């Protein structure tokens, strides 16, 4: 990581974590049940911020890597976009081409993460139901879950990028894994998923190694009783959410690497998608059953990006075409779910 990249990354992370902490500790400090109107407003805010960042990349994306001349541009492009043809006699034109490539990759990654996140939201709903979390505390749990997810994604993405740079064949492994995940998801699309909190290894581990109160204690994670420190079921729920996100990351991070090998682009797209997860959870909680084609859509998306990784050495599917396919799958799944009535007997 070069100094200019480190400075930009540090500034980005500071702003994002600052916004999240402001939201957690000031704006939404008091636990309350989130309304559809509030969820819709916050969803719009995070989408606007994500799109605003894409505008920044379109005009100033070179600032991420501190590019100041053609040699530096060529070095960055050779690492992250080797198929991009740059003209040494037209530095400005080549720089613009790379900025645009970064932007399209970022938007594609954002849409992939957002689409895959929908399936993760349904899992979160089951977790809350299984643990018996009060609707007033949903927001509290999701806040800390998102903060933990940011840290995990940072570690996973940059470690993944380092391994890919050293072992390029890992992209083929990612591709095979995504194709397998896509096929398995499609085959299991009609299976009723259930989560038994009491029987899960994470819960058993925490119960074995820590004192856990039998009941929730409001929004508290720790309480002291009889001079002993206890953790509450609310903290157990947060740990469970983090564990589920860890499993989810095994699909989502390789998927985003299919549209960009630049760890910064992958990280930015992941973070903006994750930050909008909380609001989207409350927005979809009441209408999740209506989007019955989303799971087949996610399966198709995983298959597409898996095949893209498997054939990337022989067939170059450019950024714009990838974005178009992602949009068609996403929009098609949503619109199809609204227009076509689900056959409950299938």
C-alpha cells in the first residue's frame, strides 16, 4: 500500500466510521421500532451517497492511487486492469479511460453486493425470530453488526487481493465455488430455511465459555449480577449476526473480485452496500415474500460471475457488458416478482 493510497483509504474509513458512529450514538441512540418511512428515507440517503462516490471516481478516481504520470497509471492498470489498452501518447485520455473503468467496476460491485445482501437479509430475519429479539432492538443489533462487518470485509478483501496477486489461479477456485453456490442455491430455492439458535455451535460455544443471562436486558450487552459479569442474549445475537456475515462473505467477496481486482474498488463497493443494509432490512422485512424470484435471480448472478471468472483468461467480458447483465438479472428478478404470481404448488 503506497502512502497516497494509505492516506486516501484512511480518510475514507474515518469518514465512514464517523458517519456510522454518529448514527449509532447520537441520531438513533434511543431504541425504537423503525417505520417504513424512516427505512425508505435512510435507504435513499445511502443510495445517493453510493452514487455520489461513483461520480467522484468518474472524475477523480486516480486520486485513490495517487497517479500523477503515465508510468504510474500503467503500473496500476497492469495490476488491476491488464486488458485495458492505454495510449502512452495520450495521458489524459488514458487516465480518463481508467477512471471510467474504475467507476463501472465500482457500480457493478455495488450492485452485486446489494443483490447478494438481500438473501442475507432474509437470514437475519430468521435469526431475530429464533432469538426472540424485540423489534425495538433490531436497529441496535444491526448497527453493531454492520460495524463488525466493515472490519471483517477490510481484512478479507485486502488479504484476498494479496493472495490473488501472488496466486492468480485462485480466481479459478473462486469461479468454481461461485458456480457451485449458484447451482446449490437454485436447487434449494424452495426449501424452507430454519435456524435453531439453541442448537447452533456459536451459541453453544458462548454458553459454555461465558455466563449468559436467561433474558434480554434492554439494549445492554453486559450486566453485573452477584459480583459476576454476564453477557446478554443481545450480545449473543450480535456475535451470531457477525458469524452469518462471515459465511456470507465467502460468496460476496469472490463475486465482486469478478468485476475488479482493485481491492480499493472492491472495498468501497462492499462498504456502501453494507451501510445501506440496515435500512433495507426494515424496508424489506414486511414485503420479503413478494420478491419470490430474487433467490433464482441471485443463483443466476452467481452462475454468471462464476463462469466469468473461469473463462477470464480466454474470453474478456468487459465492464459495461458485466454491468448490463447484472442490471438485467436484478431488475428482471424484482419486476418479475411483482408481475408474475408465484405458483405455491410448484
